[in-house]
């Protein structure tokens, strides 16, 4: 039996996904330790702010590594038109929105197993994005997502209008 035939224990993060991303693939790095002691479990660099276009592929990749994903929590103000749920490969994924900033996305597997991913802004330069993603997956990382983005120069924020275009209400400034 070779290594590729060895079944992976369910629920563990992958041991190696540091491959070059082909065009159209999900740009994702996950922490490779089983301890999950850092603040973040990985980093995701979406290509746009269109959650309907970006989330299905992320969920498919994460499902392959983590098992079925049931919920995703993110900041509605950071994305274009946020639905309350998506059906991805016959699986319903509920989307929870919080006005807390666009620095992380929370992934829920099962009932209460949460994974926190740094969200690198789509406009980030490749060097800055790769640096931010590398910091996010360090096992000893205790830095908050916003600070990683600032430190790596990726936090030149996507302009978020002062008013929510859907409601016309003034938005709250996220705390850093």
C-alpha cells in the first residue's frame, strides 16, 4: 500500500496543500498541524467580492478536506449580495452575516466545529497575499487577522461605502 492509498483520518486538516494554484482554482492555505492552537486555521484569497461565485468552490475544497460544511459566517458589508443560504452539490450551506469586518470567514463543520480563515482582499498583490497567507497558517500564530493584513500591506481596504446600498443605513466602522 503506498501513501496515496492510505485513508486519511476524517476531520483532520491536510498535511500538505502547498501546490501551485492553477487558474480558476481556490487560493487556500490551511494550517497543517493537528493541534489548531493558533488564532486562524488557514487563509483564503478570493478573486472577487461576489460570494455566489467564490463560496461554492471554497466549500467544495473544504468539504474534501474537512467533511460536510453546514454554515459559513462572514461580514455582509464586505461582499456583494449575500444570500442566506446556498445549495452546493445538493448540500445546503447556511450563511450567517455579521458586521464585524471582512478579515475572517468562519466555517462550521457538523454542529459546533468551527474553522477560522483569514480572508485576503481580492485586490491584494500576489506577494502581499502570499505573505499574509503564510502568516495565517503558522502553528504559533496568535496575531489577529486584521493585524496580519496590516503587517503584510494587504489591508488597503476594499472601499466600503458609508451607507449600506441595500438599506440606506449608515454602516458601523469595524473595530481593529
